[in-house]
């Protein structure tokens, strides 16, 4: 069968249009996936910061409670081992996040992003 030139050109144009549509669809899919990954990274960073903040708050409270206890024992002259009280004060210093700064959020691993993506990474 011999195809007229116009038919060949029409089919070639249709093939090009389908190819362009597939490429556009693939680009849009990739862009959507990348946007989802970026949102997941932002959510991971938010959750990481919130967890660190909660830990710092708890550590600050623990340090304050230890200091208050040691002060209470010393001020009231309660019997206590001086070395133990000194250790307790050092421990309070060691757990107190006195130099508060923003946390360094690690780069998430793919399995850490999955809960934020809604699909497998």
C-alpha cells in the first residue's frame, strides 16, 4: 500500500504531538514528585526542630529542678554528701542546653521522608 504524502505528514505530526504530550506529562510528574519531596523535607525539618526544642525544654527544666533541689538541701542545711551535691550541680550544668541555638537539622534519609510523602520514595 502506498500512502499519500499528506497522510504520511499527518501521521508524523500526530506521532510528534503524542511524543510531546508524553514528555510534558513526564516532566509534570517529575516536577510534582520533586515538589512533594521538598515538602516532605520541610516537614521532616519542622518535626526535627520541634523534637529538639522539646528535648531542650525538658533538659532545661531538669537542670533547674536539680539546681533547686541542691539549693534547698544546702540552704536548709539538710544532711547530704557534699561530693554528691557537687556532682549534682555539675550534672545540672551538663544537661542544661545553656547555649541555645537553632538545631542543625540533618539531611533526611529516604525512609525518614516516607511518612511525609504519602507514597513510597
